[in-house]
C-alpha cells in the first residue's frame, strides 16, 4: 500500500438495522485491511448489540474505529431506545425513524470536522438523502450502499422508470416487471415498501429516491459471477458507477469460530453448535432462519415446526422475537421440538452464527426468507435454498435464486408478510405438508437435486475466488480506493 493511501479516510454510515449495519462493518474491515483509515458511524443504542464484533475488530489492529451519535427517538414518537428498524414495534413507525435519522446530520458534520485525517469519501446507507450534500460541502465523493443485490436494484430502478406497478388494478394483480432479459410477473404487494403506494410512506420514499439520484455511485454486496451482467445493466440504466465488492461476509477467514463473532452476541455457544453439526452426516442438515425481523403468527410458526418434523431431517431452527409470542408457543417448542425432536433438532432462540453454520459440511440446505445477506451467505457457502420470502426485495431475490441461478426450490409463498398482517385470518398460509415437500425437494439426492447442489457449489467457489487477490471483487475494491485517491489529489 502506497504511503499516500494511508491518509485516505472512508466514513461509513449504515442505515439503522442489523441487516444493513453488519455488511457495512464488513466493508469497513475490507477497506481497513488495505491500509486506509475507516470510521463507522452508528447510533448509540444501535451499536450496543454489536459489541462483540466491535471488540473483535478493535483488537485486530486494523485502522478502523467506531463513533456513535445520538438519535432523538422519543422526540420523534419512537419508544425510548428504539433506534433501528429491527426494534420497531410496527412498520407504521418507519417514517418516525426516518425523521429521527435526519437529526444525525448536524452531529455527523461536527464529527467530520473533528477528524485528524480529513474524510476522503462517504459511504452511506439507503435512507440518508442529505449525505450527498454533506459530501459536496467537503468536496468528496458519496457512494450509497443499500444492502441489495444488482438484480433487485435493477428491478427497482426499472420500476421507478416505467412505473408499471402503478397501473395494476390491485395490490395482488400480477404485472410484467420491465427491462429484464426474461419475462417476470410480480404483484405490487410483493414489492419493496417504496412501491406499495401507501400514502403514509410517500414523502419518505420520495426524499430517499432523490437522495439516491444524487449519489456518485453504488456499492453492491455481490459478485459479478453470481449475478452475471446485472451490475453492468444497472450501471447502463442508471448512469451511476456500480461497484460489486462482495460477498463481504468472506472477510472473515481465520477459522470456524472467528466468523461466529460477526454480528450480535450469540444466543447459543458456538462450540456447542459446531459439536452438534460435527455429529451429523455431510449435507444432511436443513438450516432454517427468517432473519432478524421475520416473524409469523403463532399458528404459522407451529405449522412450520410440524412440517420440519415431518420432513424427518435433522435441522437447526433459528427463531427471533419469541418474547412476543404467547407462553403456549414456547411450551409447544419445548415439548414438540426440544424434547421429542431430541438430537435431530437444534433450536436457537435469538442470534445465530449463520455464516459459520452455512459453511459447515453437514448443512445441505437453507430454508430462508431470501433476505439478501442470507441469500448471498448461502450461495457463498454453496448451499441450495428453499425460498419463503416475506417483504422488502425478497420476492425479487427469490426470482434470482429460482429462475436465474437455479439453486433453489419454492415453498410456494405468494403473500407478503405485510399483507398477511393486514388480514384478519391468523391461521397458517403454508401447510406442514407444503413445508415437508419443499424440504424433501431441496434435500433430495436425485438428478434435479444434485444439479442444484452442483450449481450452488460452483457459485460458492466463484464467490470465494472473487474475494481473493486478483478476483473480481478484490479488484473492484482496489479500483474504489484508487478512484477516491485520485479525487483526493484533485
């Protein structure tokens, strides 16, 4: 690393949520490993759950530091200490969180003025439309990191341009999503929030889009070999520089337990988890997780559990937010899974070492909500998926997994989590039979299953090579640093 690059300073401001913050910290780690200075800026309560990751990086000797800013949650109508999307009691409060995030601008500007090494570049999350103006005042570039893949970002860009979702007669009517190299039909209620046409979110979504258009470029946690041609299509359609630098979770390379410290404090001892996996046959375990905010009605949760038991496969099931369920659900989990399931089930109540689990040779499939982090982590580990999308861009990711990459099977979900919550029907939309059938298809050793597995393992190998010196993502990080260095000399 040239001595001049040591004076480069990247300031990273992740959006307020674990699924955005964790990969942004990974990006900071990748940059710091190249010798540039990095500051990751978070809210105080947002940083607290990530103390294991922060402590690990602090002891690494890398030139990366963490700074925290106050967010006036109560003043904008949020519960005290509610500073992330994960902690919102209802999505209806998202505009309140967005209003609160605007109060971060002044303390951020003060923080940037106090830096010993002047900022050279800002990388910000999705909902900070004011950051390009801050960057322009400093004379530095500003890149956006939205936490999505190239395919879904292209789909969303095309929706902004063609607005075909607005012409659908109802939220459930399928329409053709334009600007893709294949035919793709989707319903409006399966799209991200900004395309739902909900009046209470209109002002926020319009401001966020204006901020996106003002950015100098887009950073994508993806790899060109996984989404072939879609980064180029996005760059051509948007006129923005698109830089794929992932999978960023592969920045942890030192060992099985090292990556276990990525994220929040674990709800299970990592060594115990490894011992359980080590006792299983190769490719025999199904891993089940719906992310940090995915949740079900009690009836659906139990139907899912019965389906997993009916599949007669060993499984790891991660459940977040159990405290929101009635006590009868916890009792059912203890009786039906932790007692009857015995050694065939490992139930994790809370945060799990997902990357470590997926990389274990005993894991043969992942039942997932299709969040981009989970999708990318599974593909990077060469693990095929059973898809159960819930909200945001997850139905777009499902299309990529099933029809573009061919590394998954569909459970059969057609209704978003938001739509399900609006319905008075609290029963199960997906039956235990459908769950068991999807698991059987996913884990099947027949010709179709083996081809899915072969393709998944091929993508996993390509992802690992992309992050190594000389790989596509490694070189893209180099080009990003060189671009910022050139701007700093102007």
